[in-house]
């Protein structure tokens, strides 16, 4: 039976760029994912195609679409000063638990946030996931909207977090409509992401 820590750790790995090292660890990943249907289905997809196909899909999903970026503070704060403060607070939280960032990545990158949750535990470790739940739900809805297998990973993560309250759902819908602060590009007249949020939340 996979533990809560292992669930978040595996999600962290599966949401990273599918380089050769990750793809070559397919057998180990399958063993770690045993019993979690969504992870098993995702790995069936990831490990069936070629490395080039997986890498192209990753870039098109996360790097070329602002709606499905992996940087959580953007969803709540956009490119404002508040985002800078939120990033600083995350760095301080990580440092307090001995987690040092390498490679110049921002601390709000979802795989890093998930790794911290796995390492630091349910209390303080999972606090950033709870604090950025709205962003995670918007990302999940955006992934479902484009029907990418990566949505399966977000389904598992969201299912492991506390259930959304009515206030959460109200705030989430407002954020889906308005976008991040100072965001000038809206969702479009079809409101597709708002509808996807409604389908993806209880």
C-alpha cells in the first residue's frame, strides 16, 4: 500500500520533464505506482511512446500554455509584488526544514512543492499545497480541458488534499473568471475553463 509521502513523491517525479533518466526508470516507477490506478494509467501512456513524443507533449502542455503552468504562485498573484513575497516565504519554509533548492528553479514549481510535502510530512510540509489549492485546482481543470494524461496525476494529488469548502469553490470560480492579478488575457467568451473547474470539483 502506497503511503501518503510516497504518493506525493511519485507525483513530484511524474510531473518533471521526461528526460532519459526518468524514462529509463520505467520499471521502478511502475513498481512504486502499483495499486494507484491513475498513476498506472499515466505510466502506460508515458512509457508506450517515444522519448521525443513524451518530451514534446510535456513542453506543449506546461511550457507553452500559461493556463497550465506549474508555477503555483502565478495563479493567485500573477506577476505582482505579492508573488515575490510568496516565493520568499516558500524559500524560508524550505530552508527551515533543510531543503535547499538547486538549479535555479523557483520554489513554487509544483514538483518541488510536492517533494517538500513528501519530505516534511502532513503538517508543515503539506501547508504550501493547501495554501495554493486554488492554483492546483485550476491547473487540474486546464489539464482536463486539453485531455492530457497529466491530469491523472493532479486527480490523485487533489483527492489527497482536504475537500474544498463552499467558500473555496466560490473563490476558485472567481479566480477562473478573472484570472491572476493584472492578467490582461481572459478566458474567452466560451468560459471553457470555468466549466472544466465545475466538472472537476465536487
